[in-house]
């Protein structure tokens, strides 16, 4: 169990760019959707900005169209390929299993909190043998509900009956950080994913780390700081 002086009990992890590197599956599926619509398909390295934020919004930008249904059609085509093959064109970042094992053995309760549809997220977590580390995998719904990070985190806090001040969000994009901040949840920004260091720094998380195992130290420091603050409030 975490020490009694540790207020932090729950750790939320983003999936894409934090636990796994999904570049191949996501960019190939985006290109597939665009080609099916006879639209220009940028090179994979030009699509990295699409990893993390809600894909419907990304397709609206990519298509640059005033046709409201076109982005939705692109998303459906994307899911057609992603569900078939793209979800497993993926890899777990080095040291992530060790990180999760360390946190689990220290008594923290771990959750996945991703904007990716939960049906895909669960399959990915299961496929890469990460499921035993997590109490539950949370994601968006196929109809678009819970795709915004703040709404998703609020849903997790409410459904699991956990307190914001007992929770930390770990993610690689500004959406992870700002979403958690709106819910009063402390944040750790990682720089090894798809958010640039500048993006992470600008989002102003409580801590920034450059590799997965550094998350452990960052959590301990944040937990100690939160405990100190709580003691001052009761003095």
C-alpha cells in the first residue's frame, strides 16, 4: 500500500503516446480513410499531430471541407481499417511494464483514461498484456461521448467514487494536462510521446518527465507535496 502520508491513491494513464506508440496503426488508418475519399493523404510523419486529440476534429482539419458529414465519413472509414488491423500496429514503450508493475506493487490503483473509443482501448491493453495492471480501462464512446479529456476524467472520478486530490493524470499531450486541470487533478507530462516538450511545458503540468520510469519519482514528489499542503490546511 502507499504510505499513510501519501494522499495519492489513483493514477490515470493516457494510452497513445504514453503507454504505447501507435504511430503506424493510426497514420496508416488515416491515410486509408483519406484515399478512400479520394483526398490527399499526407506522409505518416506529417500526421503525428493527429495522435492524441479527438480524430473527428483532426479529420475536419485534414479535409478542410464545409461538408459536415465528410469528416464523420472519414472517421468511419478510419475505424474500418483500425478495427481490422490498425489497433495492433502498435508497440509498448520500453520500461512501461516495469513502471506499471512498480506502481501496482506500491499499492496504487491504475486506470487507463484515453480519448480512443473504449472498445479499441480494451482490446489494445489486453493484446499487449497490460490489462493485469489496471483496475479498469476508460475511453470514449463510438457516438463521440467522453471524447474530451475533462469529461472523461470527470466520469472516472464519479463512477469510481475517487477524489480529485487523490489522483494524478499522466499523459503526453496538452489535452491530457488541461483536461485533468479542469477536474482539479494533478498532472505529469511525458516528453517521449507525441506532444513536443514545448507543448507539454506550455500546458504547465505539475511535473515533466522524459522516460517512463521517471514517472515513479514524479508521483512520489507530487504525493509528498500534496500531503504537505493538506497538513498545512489542518494546522
